[in-house]
C-alpha cells in the first residue's frame, strides 16, 4: 500500500477523529453497521458450533432474552434455527 493509499480502517479512524461533525457522525453510523455485522457473524458461528443462547449472552455481556430476541428470529427465518 502506497503512502497516498489508506486502509478502510485508517480512513474510518480519520473520519472519527476529525473536526467535521457530519463526517464524524457518518463514521459512527458506519461503525454501528460494522459492529452489527460482526455480532451477527459471530453469533451465527457460535450457534453453529453448539453454543447455547446463555453462553453467547454471557460472552456479549447481555441477557439471554435480548440476544435470543435479536438473533433467534432472524436465524429461524433463514432456516438456521429450529
């Protein structure tokens, strides 16, 4: 990667730490979307490996009910959950 090319992560860091509120708030939205996608991927992976909803909830530091409500319906709709 050349000196003039930044990675997407470096670009996002620049946006988050900049002075322009519109750019910074846009970066917050991008980070939220990224976090939601990461959570979805790892919850699916954990369930596919046999983790219980309670174990996932403990790892995410949330209640079992909240993680199940958030991901259980989605997984059922895609045929990944009974």
